C-alpha cells in the first residue's frame, strides 16, 4: 500500500496502473495471487480470473439486495414514526 502520492498527470496515473496491472497479471499467471485491485488518485483497475470476478459480482449483488432491504425497512419505520 502507498499513501500520500504526489499529484500525477492522467498519463502518469494510466502508466502506473498499467504497470501494476501487468505485474499483477504475471503473479496471477504464476499462481501467486488470486487477484489484485489497484487504486491511484480515484482510478481503479482490477486484475482477477473470470471465476473470481463472477464470484465477486454475485457477492456484491447479494450484499446490495440486503442493503436495499434494510433501507426499505428503515424508510418504513421512519414513515410509521412520523404518522
């Protein structure tokens, strides 16, 4: 992890993320990592197997459904308390 990175141009950000993604692909191919998420100045790149990305998408879909259900319950409770 890196913190407090100086201001970078868009090209520098793109180059840095691409270099990191290239290294992550090498490590993924070698079986040393399952995936990597790289973030720099608000830009994100994810490198992972298709299986991992499908699993992550399914996880987020379920988490989003649960969050939405909680928000609906909170809204219903707020309506009842203001009635």
